[in-house]
């Protein structure tokens, strides 16, 4: 029997609550399959760990995590710890050290999920965002000159390499070809006259290798408008780190809210572990109250199953999420229900069985 070794970083706020439901669901899937099992190892890293030690993760954290097949992340962030510390010293370190250069974010409106757009049905909102996840605007390159002086200057560099752009764009083309869908590139070449002109150039070069894939290119401001006014024009989307970060949160709002938003940070070559997470954040205001929606975590568990080649079980979890949304009997308050985090997780397990 195949054993998938998973490092669990529950993190902060509602992270531990939602992740425990995701683990419960994955264990049930493994039990029912009879073909594989999960071995979960928990690490206490996050903002509370930082308050105690001055570090977001152990000094040998990356070396420790490298021995696992995947990472299951809850949420990071807490009052009293600056956001740039909690992000750069845990999440972004993992993404960069493990070359998780593909961020895969589904923006799919399931049946029963609330949508704020009038006259829009499930068939109109079915996108997958392929976001560059290792460089670009989040490369962490820049300078801070004359700090705290009247002539203070900061410079934030966007770093776009040919290798970095080519591999994410090629991944998106392969996905579009496999799914028989269109591919849209989103950039800002009219204003960012180096980085985004370079991105557009590489997209055009690679598109010549995929004549069977119909392509579109939009400026990011136009794309954000069309996501609201005409979302069905987007199927597979490829974009840079910053634009992907912003547009997928807009997508989450369109497709039922952050409580249904999941993301995968992939190292496609599997040289390093990939990481799977709900992307709603730590929500400290509702932590410990049993109010958090675990369905985003179940969706990220579905992505984890897909990554390990268990696509049938991954699809089963999505079908169950949709069934729960349609029935409207066991939902957390963000979706208009009265159920607790644990009750929703139990409902997923019940429907699996």
C-alpha cells in the first residue's frame, strides 16, 4: 500500500480548526480506497511559535520538510506579528526553497454556491488560474535608502526571468491543451514597459508551439472588469505573481466567497514537496468559535488527491462539496447556515461513506 507522507502546518487562527477537518476527510478517503494511506506529521510553526522563539519556523525547517511528499497548510497570520514577517518567513520561504513555481487556483462556481453577479450560472464561472509563484513582483528584490530621513526612498523590483516565465506559461498551455480549453494571458504591457512586455513576448513565442490552443491576451484592468461583467470568457488563465494573487481573490468573491477558495503550490517535477492550502487566511476574530468554513480546506484536499494521481477521489470531494451547498442543511454561517466547522467536516465524511 502506498503511503503519502504529509507535513501538517496548521498555523494560526482558524487554521488548526479547518485543517483537522481536512485531515479527517483525507483519512476517510484513504480508508475507503484501500489502496493508499496518509501519514501526517504535525509542526507547531506560525505566529505563536514566532512570539515564543523569534522565528516563524524551526531553523532546520526546510530541511525537515524536504523529506515529505507534500505540505498541508492551514493559515498564517496573527495580531502582533507584522504581515510581512508572517508571510516572508514561512509561506514564501517554503514556496521559494521548494521551487513551487506553479500556483493553481480554481475559480469555479459550484451548484448551490452564492454568486453576487446577476444572471450568472455555474457554466459561466469555470476558470483555473495558473499563477507564477516564485519570482515576479514577489521576488523580494529592492532597496531602502535614507531610512527614516526626509529623502527616504524605497525601490521594489519585479524580477522576470526567461526560465521563470517560460515554465509557467508552458505549464498553462499544457493544461489548456489537456482540458481542451482556451488560454488567456493577463499582463500590463502598456504601462510596465520591461517586465510585462517581456511576459507578452514569451507568451507569443510559446503560443506558436501550441496552434491547437486558442489564446487571448488582456491587460489586467480590463481582465478584472470582464471577470465581473463576462466571466465565461475565461477558462485557463496564466498571469504573474501579483496579478494572480489579486485576481484570484476577486474570483473567490465571484465563486461563493473565501470559504470555498483553495490553492495548490506545485513543484511539477516533484523534486521538492508541493503545498496545499485554503487561502482564506487566519481570521483571528472567529478563531476557536467553530464558525470557520472547512470546505475550502476540503477543496485543497481534493487538489492534493489530484496531485497524487487519485483524481477520482478528488472529483468525489468536489461533488460532495456541491451536494452540501445544494442541500443547504449543513453549512457554516458565512454560507447562511448554523452548522459548526466540525459538523460540516462530519457531513463530508458521512457522504463519503
